């Protein structure tokens, strides 16, 4: 069975003989670097690096990729790829697509960050802020067990932390509305 021609191959003339290999090497190099960049960003935001790697690969891919192609290019397990793709679809960061009559799902990166950031704020940051706000309140209740000098210092610091949480909780919904 002949390999399926990609949209890019169908719409652009073939590269001169000998340059196709160099083009593939350059593309794969760009994809590896983009994967590394997004892996670092995912890690920074507390997500698995593999999630960022998958998104980075798709971001730097001129045509949609199947899970098998993603597994091969990133040298990750099928399970890791499957979980990452599922999560990226949930975050609305990638789009799954199937061509008529094709069994394989291919994925492409959404280039608009607004839904991705909005979903991250809603699913990750706001719940964590809520949990940590509750923890600050619990800590404030424990202040009475400290000596007066320690209590005074920690009251001031916990008040500051509570203020930061209130500001963040006020500010983040504004950002979400701005992002749509």
C-alpha cells in the first residue's frame, strides 16, 4: 500500500531530488526544538513535559500527525501519547480530525492561545487558589497557639498572603472575561 500523500505534498511541487532528505532533517530539527520549548513551558505550569512536547511537535508540523507519528517522532510510549492527546483535546489546544474513509485520527495544533489559557485558568489556577486560600485561613486560626511575638509577625505575613489571594481571585476572572 502506498503511503498517503499529505496536504502539503499534494499542494506543493516535490522538492528537487536530494533536497527532500535535507528538508525532512530541518523540519524534524525544528520540531524537536519546538517540542523542547513547549515541554519547558508545560513543566513551568505544573503539567507533564510530555504534554508540552506533543503540543510543540504539532505546533511545528505543517500537516496533521497521527498518534503513531507522534509516538515515533517524540520517542514516547503509546500510553503517554494517548493521555497527552486526550488532555490537549480537553484543553482545546489541539483538534482531532479524520478524513473520509480514514480510520486514523490525526491531530493539529490550534494556534490561538486564548481558549488554552482560559481553560488553564479555570481548571488549574483558580482551583489551586481556592485551596490555598482555605489553607491560609486555617493557618490564621492556628496563630492563637503561638507566643505573642511570633503571632504578631505571622499575623502580618498571613494577612499579606490572604491579600494576595483576594487580589488574584479578583484579577483572574477579569483575565478570563478578557480572553473570552
